[in-house]
C-alpha cells in the first residue's frame, strides 16, 4: 500500500512540475498564434509588441501581450482575444458589441470603456470606476463600483 501511495504522489508531483515548468514563459512576437498577430496589426496598427508571454496552466495555454502604448491583451491558445485592457485609454469601439456600448452610454453618458473581457460573461470597466457585466445575449446582469 505504501508503494502505491508513494508512486501516486510522485506521479502527481511530476505532472505538476511538468505543467508549471513553462508557466509565464517570455516568447518572441512571431511565436504568437497567427490570429493574435493579425488582431494586433489590425486593431492597433501603430503599436509594437514590447512583451509577449506564453502562460501555461494545468489544462490550457494562453498568451499575454503588452504593446508600446501600454495596452495589455490576453489571447486564448488559438489567438482569439479574451481581454483588452487599455488602462487609462479607451478600448477601440470595434471590440465592443453595440448593445454593450449603448447600455454603457445610457447608464454613464460621459464614461468610456477602458477594459473589456469576453467569456461566458462580457465584462467592461469604465473610466469612472464602474464595472458592468453582460450575459452572452448582451443583457446587463451586474453593476459593480
């Protein structure tokens, strides 16, 4: 029994170290998925990539990029953007679904979207400190300050 438990513990530790060994590995821009490079070129044509990292989790791989203007972008393993954080700048309108943009303007007329995240829920941060969450049908489900 001790031998089985020891073997199991060693196997689990080996898997853990194998999957975390490459976590947050710096990469060159040309090592990003093609879709990610095309997205950056189209959406932020005047910016260059100053940092790119490959982030390996237990079950997935994603990428993090920082552009010369400070914008940070997260991509999934296929190169599809999952988050764009413009910090104090404004997220390009081409990335914001019209229903989300309309609702944000309706609620906070003078605010702009500084960060957008898409997944099961769409999340946006506004420059007034408010955070809005939308479902997949772009219906507002939560407001946080």
